[in-house]
């Protein structure tokens, strides 16, 4: 595992070397949170109704995959993505939810820099591709995706 050499508020493209692996975050998912999110955005019975969910395909209540994605994004923003150099993202590829997230699951994140290169068309910025993975307390993979982010390079003289 790699440690960042710069704090999140002084982290630039150069601080994301290809091949680096970071682990962070720690969030526990509650039943109330699962039901609240799903009630607003993904109201399928196995996300919103604990009684019906017991008879459903997962044998109990599970978080929406979109909720799991939101939890990942919060950890990504809080611990990984620079608060001063981020220039946005053109998208995410290979989004997967291989195992359900259940009430009480404690999640942690692993972020692996799979590509880091300077932009050929826009000087002063680089592209960082990150493999994002969430694991539950049993070390089972519950989420994976590949994100692309644009980041400013470190300003001259800093």
C-alpha cells in the first residue's frame, strides 16, 4: 500500500503515480440509510421493505447499487481526489456490484492508479485512471469501477 506524500488540499497530478495503491475510508451502512436512499432513488422491495426482502432474491434487505456507488464517491472525494487540482471526470467504466451490501456492513476502499499521463492537447493537466474497489468487513468485493479524472499539474515554484 502507498501513502500520499501530500495532503488532499495540496495534491496535484504528480502525486498520483501509476501503480500506486491506496486504502482508506471506513463507513458502516445502516438499515435506515439503505431504506431512505432507496425510497428516493431505487424503490425496489429488496431495498425498501425488510419484510418483503426476506422472501426476495437476496434473502434480506440490501443497498441499491447506486447507494453503494454514492458511498464510494464520498470516500473517493474525502480521501483520494485532490480538493485543489480536480478538474472533473468524463466518466466511469466497468461499474460492477458483485455482492450485495447489507445493513451493518462496514466498507473500506482501495484505489489503484492504473494510468497517469500528461494531456497532449491541454497543457497543465493530466489524466489519472483509477481502479476503485469497495470491500465489506469479510474482505469481499462489493463494488468496482474504473474512473477517469483530470487533474491540474503542480504550479511552477510550489
